[in-house]
C-alpha cells in the first residue's frame, strides 16, 4: 500500500480503517477498469439500474439510486448521447420520461460487468474462493445489518 497515507499502528488495526482502505482500492480498480471502456462508475451504476428496472422514469431512477435530479438528467443525457439508453415519453404520464437500455447499452454493460468482475477478482486475489464467499457474507452483515 505505497499510496496509503501514514496511520498509527493502533488505527491501522481498526476494522473501520481497513474497510476504508479496501474500499478505496476496490473503487480505484473498478474505476480504472471501467475507464478502458470510456465509462465512469456513476454512468455504469445508472446503466445497470436501467437494465434491471427499465423502462423506468428518470425521476424514479434518481430516487432509487439516491441521485439528485439535476445530476440524473446529466447522467442520462450522457448515456443517451452515447446511444446506451433511449428516453421517450412515459406512456403512463406523458410529462415524464421513460428510460430504457438500448441494444448498444446491453452490449456495453456486458463488457463493463466483465471488467468489474475482473477488477473485483484482482481485489480479492489473495483469498481462496471460500475466503471470498466468507468475506462477502461478513461484509454484507456489516454493511446491511438489518437484512
């Protein structure tokens, strides 16, 4: 961890510090992998959600992902400009836009998902498959204690 700032030994042993360092490394690996496809993490998250939820109104998409409406407009504009999503008037409410993934968007999403999987494999390369499963189970209990 050459790029990790100094922290006293007591702090380096804290789960919160270690989780933060692991998250930062994972974020960097995934962001770098997605960048090879010209994709940023927020765009990937929106494209993934549209694929899973779509067609979905832009407003609902923003609420679901916790993204400010102004930021959501910009993200969807970018994805539409790149031909990854379509935006049409919602048949249920013509004042709203329905966002749907395009065929090009599905192809790009498959590629970026593979890249993300490889980045996560690199992140956990020091672990055995059983340890990876255990790590995911433990992190889920920490991150989502109510589930």
